[in-house]
C-alpha cells in the first residue's frame, strides 16, 4: 500500500514540475514576443487622407503653395490656379496620414532653435472635414546622423523625430506640385506623328490594321522598335522647368522659328509641340505645347531622339516569322517551283516540285537564312523594273503562326546588287549580297 501511495506522490511531483516549466517557458516567450513587436507605433495624425480638403506648403523662405480638393481632383489654388500632379499630392497625403513618430527627443524643450524649429524650416498646414479640422506639422533640421528629421505638431511642445525620407516627400515646391506633363494626349492612343526639324520631315501613321507606317509617300513599314522608343519618350514627357507662365513673348525663346515642330494626333485631338532655342546652360530647349499655357524646357536629348532621317524609321527586318512556327514554304527560283509543308508529325514533306522528305536540319537552315535577311540600304526610286523586281528571279512565300499568316518576299540580282521587296511594301530595298548567297547555298543543299 505504501508503495502505491509513493508512486502516486512521485507522479504528482513530476506533473507539478512539468507544469511549472511549461508556465515559465510560456511567459518567457510572451515577453520575448512583446519585445520583438515593440511598443505600438504612434501616428503623428490619426486621420484618413480622404478627409483632407486642403494643404498649404510653407517653406522658411520662398513661396507658399496651397492645394485644394475640387470636383474629385486636386488643384493648386495659390499662388495661382493651376492643375496639380495628382500622384505627387496623393503621395504627400499618404505619407502625412501614415507617418509615425520615431522617437521623442524632448517633451518640453526650452530652445527650439537647436532643432531648426524656431522658425521651422518647413510647415504643412492641413484642413479636413473631420477631427481635427486643422492641424500643422512643423519640420526642422535633420538629426546629426542624418537618420531622422526633427518635427513638432503646432500646439504641442513635444519635439520628436520622423524618418529622414519624409523630408523629400513633404517639402514640395510649386514646380513639384504642378502638373508637369508636356503632352496631355494619351501617348498610347496616338495615331499620327508628324515631325519637321531643319529640313528633316517624316510622318508616322497607324494603318487600319493598327500597325505604324512611315508615310514617305507612299506608306512603307515602320520599324516597330524605333516607333515604340518614340512613343515611350512621349509617354513620359515632362517639363524640366517653367520659363514663363504665358506665351506672350515666344520670340524670346526662339519659338517663332523653332528647331522642331511636332504635330501629334490621337483619339483625344491634336497638339503641336514646338522646340525653340537652348537655355543659358545649353542642355535644355525652350518648348511650347499648343494645348498648354506655359513656356517650359525639355531635355536636349528629346530633340536628338526625334530629329531622325526617315530611313532610320523604316523596318529593316524583312520576314517576321519564327522558324519553329512555319507551316508552309513556297519557293519560286530559276530552277522552278517548289512547296514544302509541315505534317502533323512535325515532318517536312515536299508537296510540289517533287515528293521527297527533306532533311529537317536543312529546312531549318533555309528558314533561318531567309529570316536573317535584313535591309542594308534603301535605294531611291519607285520603278521596280530598275531593281529587277518587275520580274523577280526568286519568290519566297512563308505561312506561319496559329492564324496562318503569310509573308511574301521577292528577290532579284542586278550586277553586284541584290534587291528585295515584301509584298506589303511598295518600294524596293537592298540586302547584303553575302546574306543572299547564304540563302542560295541553303537552297542548293536542298537540291533547289
């Protein structure tokens, strides 16, 4: 009996010990989690940005700027009514309503000058339709380590620090806050681009298929990569500075005899962009948009990007297929007519001009050599006969892709020159003789 009680007693002691260990570990983990999480972050203002109706940016020295919310958008109200950059204002408001106190430096400071707060380097006066109806954030100097920014809320003596990155996000000028778009048409909706720059004139226009043509005339294929680069420049085109708020003195900026005239037409209408003379620093051009009021500046690289020779904008690639996507190849050469088709088992078969099964690697080589053909020059003249293309010696018709697209290229040799033309292009081009010799070799390897 004693042995039974002793065993029970030992079990109870072990259980109590285990319970004590469990309780200790659990409390320790709770303390550690609390230490990791730290104290709850303190926002400088407990307010949703949607309740803010106006904000004034007040530098220690310089012009105050007020933005207000009207008709669902933000606008600059003072010092003059201007369109505002919606993204910039939204970023300011988001940072203002989510910013938290890093550290309290002095709850009751006796000297605010040591923090750059007497007077503050910058102030933000905010109005809202909720509580608080008005509040002001005062910004001082950066901390000695530049890791923070001294700040204070008007009406509360406490000096605290904010994250240093907020300095750039809060201290905005009129130029920072205004709508700086140099083009207000949607670049991706443009259908026509006309450029006239010191004798270099060219026009790009989207054809009914939505593909860009270079209108010489006649319309020829434009190089998609080059056009995409120009559209990208227009999509992100912003003013570098504002030289004047009105167009009263265009001659002073060289805009009456511009370096470049750019006419843009899209679904939203048309706008004309003029580039005048360079500014004093020489790295920007004065500019004017017919749809905007101010005279502004643009980077000199913008003129360089658009001051192109028309030949630079023509498509240089002849075929656009990928070799693995080709389903049918039709060839006319001095040796006759041949057709090759790709069967369901991905096996090439000659269906016209013979009935052999060609070597797959040799077919791959021929398709690659054709795809590699590229324009070397664009000869002047529209008479196809002078380039031997009225009765071409070669014709290659390629069918490819899920939609069974077709591209047809004709080629002729005139002396030491090799001329070519896609069926969709009215004008001839010249290709390197060595490149077409590679095509001829690939044809020979197939017995053609």
